[in-house]
C-alpha cells in the first residue's frame, strides 16, 4: 500500500523504537518525543491519516475498518505484535492514550497532527461523555464514543465504517462478525475452566468479568466465583475449584506449569487440560477488550471446523493470514 | 600499669573553612596513679585534648604513647533505655570479641562495681530513669569494669549536686588509687585544687603545674579573665 | 544465675515460640481444600494420600514464606530501631523495599518468569541499599546516622521515581496489573524453591544480628562511646546495616512490599522484654512471624479473592501500632 515508502518506513522504525524508549526514560518528554515522531515517515500520508484512537480498543477497531487512516497507536505494541501485523503498523507513531489507561497523550502535539476524528471504543460511561466534550473543544476534532460491548460488535463496526467512510469493507466485516457471534451464542456447553492471567497465573477474571466474557458466552463454566472483576487467588483455591481446563494467553505460564502437578492434577486423578490461546497480534479472548475477541468467539463456537472462518476473520481484522499468527494449542 | 607519654603532641581539629584550631605542643609524662585536672575557659580545647588522648581523634602532630584508654563524656551525654546492670556490664565489651553475648562473669563484675560505689540497688532500673548524679556514678562504675589503665573524664562533676559530686570525686580517687591514670577536665576549681597536677589550657599556652601554683589568683585572672579568690563557678575556697 | 531466674528471662522468647508453633499448626490445618487433620499428619510423614500431599505442597511454602518474611522484617526493624535510636525506624530506611520493587517491576516489564522476578527484586533491593550505604560512607560525618537516613531517603526516592516510570511504560492490560499486585504483596505465590531461596539470606542476616547482640547496644550509645569501649564501631555498624538490608531485600523479593511489620514487631517486643538487643531481636522476629501468619490467614478469609497482604498489614498494623504506642506512653 505504501510502495516506495518501504525504505523510509524501515529506517524510521529504528528511529521510532529508540525515540520511544528514550522518551519513556525521560518521562516527561512527551512533547519532545511526539514532535520527533511527527517528523516521521508518514509525511506523504499526513493528509490521509487523520483519525486518532483514544485507547487501544479503539485503535484495533480503526485498524480493522480503515487502517490507512489511523494516525498512530495510543500505546505502541510490542515487537512481536508488530511482526504479526502488516509492515505499516510499525511505522505508526505512539501518540499516548486519551482515556486514562497508560501513558497520557500530549494534547498540543496531538492537535498539531490536525486530526479530524477521535474515536473511543469501550465504556459508554456518562463520565466519559463529559471528557469527550471537553476534548472536543480543546482539540477541535470530532469525538465519537462507540459502545464496546462484545454483543454489539457488529453495530460498532458498522458505526465505525460510517464514520470512517469505509462502508463496504465495514459491512462485510460486520456481517461476518454477526455470524460469528450467532454461532458463538449457540455453542454447545463446554468444560469448566480457570482463566490464568499473568506469568504466575494467579490473577483471574471472576464469573462475569470482562476478561472471561468470551469463554463464558460460549457456555464454558468459569469456576472462579466472586466479584465480577479481576482479582488474585491462591493455587490452593484453584485446586479447590478443580476446573477441567486451564485457559491462558501467557506462553510463559503455560510452559512453566505444564509439568507442575500442583496445576495439572485434578482431584479425581485425571490430568487437567491446558489451553494456550494465541496472543499475537492481539489476545483471542482478552487484552485488549476489542474486536480481537471475535477470533476467540469463532474458535470456541467450533474448535474443529472454524479454520476457514478464522483465516478470513484474521485477514479482515489485521491484514495478515492466520497461519502467520498462530493457533490455539492444547498443551500436553 | 604503664604511664602516659606525650611528645610534641599537637591536639586540635583540622581547618574546615577556617574553623580549625590547634593547641600548643605538649611534652608531658604522667605516671600511673596520678590525677590530672584540666582547666581552661570554654572553647579552649579541653574536650578535643581528652578525645585525642583517648584515641578518638587523630593528633595533628607529635605522638602519644598510652595504655588502653576509656573515655567518659559529660553527664547527660549517655542515653540508654536498658538496665543499669547491662550498661555497666558493657564495659567488658572489649573482652568479648567473638562471643555472642556477655558472660555471667561480666555481670558479676558489673554488680561488684555498682555495689562498690553504693549504687547497687539501682541495678535493675532503666538507665534513663536515673538522676544525673546516679547516672554519673553508674558510668564511673562502668569505668571500673572496663579496667582501663588510662581514664579520661570530660567534666565529670558538671550538673551534680554536692552529695553526688563528692561521691564521684571519691570514686575518681579510688580509680587512681588502684594505679590508673585519671585525667579529668573540670570547671570546678576546688576539685582541681585537690588533684595531683593541673593542666591549664589558655589563650596563651598550655602549662602543667602543681595545683598551688596553677591556681594562684594571677594565673586564674590570666586564664579566665575574672578575679577569683574563690572558685568562679561555686564560690568555694580554692585550697 | 539460678535456674528459676534463667527460666524467667527466657520465658518471653519461649512463649512467643510456642505461640508461633500453635499458629503454624492452625494455618496448616485450615484452607479452602478440606482435609482431615489426620490425613495431613500422615502426609507430613510421607505416607498420606495424593490430595493431602497436594495440600501440604500448597500450604507449606506459603507458611514458610510468611514465617521467614515476618521474622526477617521484625528482626531488621528491631536492628534499625536500635542502631538509629529511633522508634520510627523501619526496614525501608535505606530504600531497600523501593529498590526491590523497582527490580521486580523491571523484570515484570521485560516479561520474566517468577524466579527471575524474585532475583531481580533481591538484586534491586541490595543495589539501592548499597547505594545509600555507599553515599553515607562518603560523608564521613560522626556516627553518620543523619547521613544514613538522608541517603536512604534519596536512594529510596530514586527507586520510587524509577518505579513510577516503569508503571507508565507498562502495558495496561497485563503488565500493569501484574506489577501492581506484586507490589501489594502476597505470601501465596511463592513456590517451595523460592521460599527456600529466600531463606538463605534471611537466616544469614538473622544470625549476624543475633550474634551482634550486645554490640548493638554499645553502638546505640554512639560511635565515640563504642570505640572507647573497645569496639570497631564503623565496621560493626556497617555489618549490622548490611545484615538488616540483606534480610529486608530477601523478604521483599519473596513476598512483595509488606509494611508495618518491621515497625510494629519491635515495639511490641520492647513492651515485653525491654530494650536490650540480645532479647529484643529474637522476640521481635517471633512477633513479626506471628503477625505475618495472622495477616496471611486473613488474606484468604474473605472469599476466594486474595486480599494483598500489604494492604492487610497496613489495615491491621497501623491501628495496632497506635494502640501499642499509647500503651507504651501510658506506662512511662
């Protein structure tokens, strides 16, 4: 898509990486870093990259619907993620977040990019509405907040498509998303599971949490019962709950516990199954809570026969073929 | 017990931004059993000299030949919450290089020293609950336990009532009587009058003399700048 | 000393130890997995069923972690309070906790496994503590207490600033919660290997402090007195500080930042056995271990989610400290 700009992109990748690390170390060098970044490679696209994502979920939505208009990442994805995305992804600058999660954007530098539209995707909290209004007056750009609920992803995609004038592409994706969610809701009951987050796996989403919504919606039973949110538990508690399956996005955790009897042995003597879901380019069930979750929904609806769907979905969402981004693995 | 030998000793503090000072060189010999009183106006350097003799400060020039020394700061400078007995027994720390605690023998020695100075009944009280006079007697008991041949006391009679002052002075006599060298700085001139020798540190030099000569009125006037036919601090007779 | 008074003087230590043993048994015997005590007992001798073995594997390291951390923080706190002659001195005086937190956060930022995180925390704590000690040694002022406190504050502040930087740069959906939970403290995430790994430095530091005993009393009289009494004051003080820093570093590396134990345990011990280091330090260790056991029990007493022990130690420790303080001042 960016033809002869490839060399420029590759060279700037190096510059951007050191700029990002340096700016993190300086800490308050937001303006400095951003002004350096905005002298980056997309100069010839400056007129076209006019959409700013307020947070990571919104960035994924814009990337899926109209990736050529995304001005930058709220938070720069890791190297592994960038390798799992098409080349232009690495060339985008880091702009900072506008929603309060992570490094805050420098509003002046952001205004210098002259964005026409700011999209936020997630909670439709009245508090955020007020924030949206304030930022709209300060940045002079139109701010739109799209409902991030999992069940309303097709609507969200269509709304984004309207805003970004990417109608046909968005419609195709929205239709596929609706189909995926339909199958997902009708999935046959699955096993009981414990969702392990983090390298030690002791952080989990309790029943009703956003993190485990994809698994619970596919009729898998979350053994963790408590607050409807994320929390820490002990290994003994997990053993007491005795789930059939351990689900994790963390490769390190999976490798660390694959031979650990404390995690793998169930009360009836059987071996507990361990499911490692792909994390690249973005998690299939979590991290961030955005359109990436569709892949999890598709696979859970039909683990055996969803390869085609997953391939098409992955290509539409990210621009990469599925074989390049990994498959769920049952760890022995 | 061996004596104290000073050869050209220059005590003082090195200048740090012009705040240093030097005492005049001292060539003295003090025999075991002697009590030397150090007198002089405030700021003359008495404390610095005592600390140098005790090995706590390095001399600026010259040499000291001395046996093991024990140093006692002025009353009120020692604050400790543990018991009198324990504090006194700590005087034997120099003997316990590698063991993990004090031996019963140390506690026995402490108790004996306290009894000797008639403060044995305070053995189990916390040290910081005692009066200044009692604390000073306990600390001198600790000097006995330390058993150092050279004892340096900084203003041992300050802040004490006459009864305790007399008891402390008696204890100092016993310390010296057992063959130790006792060098004590003081403002209390009657005590200096009863010492064996007096070292006067003044603006024009340091002189060691017999008390009679060192405490003569003209010398006192030259040293302190006041007329005194009695002790300037308490008015008592000088000899 | 006759046998009766010898017994009386060791009575507090004895009572504290018995209390600790009783609490250990109580903690071992209760938890989410219901196991009859007889099973547990036979498992302790290697002849139990697999479930009882599992429970021991789960509860044992947690117990060990709580005991060693509590004892380490109690002992280090007592040592610092004696050395600095300040009843408000806490194990974090030299910035060791902040340094350990920084080390762990950096390791978590780089995606390291739990063993590396613990090692990084240990190294970080020692580094910052060493920095404080080194800077203070440069000043060469008297007994250096003020210099130590100032350098400790500065070193700790540097570490905290670094930590703040890491928090900003961390990925908000996975790394940031992990760092936050690590910092808030937990005894349950330690495996047996990690607990044993921390045991080494803690035992070493504890042994040094116990051996120093009466020498700490001498040091608390001031450098000049100490040297006059025939002790190498500077060397001993450095040894004591290094031992305390070692213990604190290992404790924080194992369990995260658990405050108030190091402040509370010496005060409680002082009320029971007085000011002598020879008795204060062991009793303070025992009380610290007890306190850690209590808050560890409380951490999982309110539902399946684990309350971080750092929060509990503040919630329980601060009022307890106030109570002790009032009692002590009423008594004097």
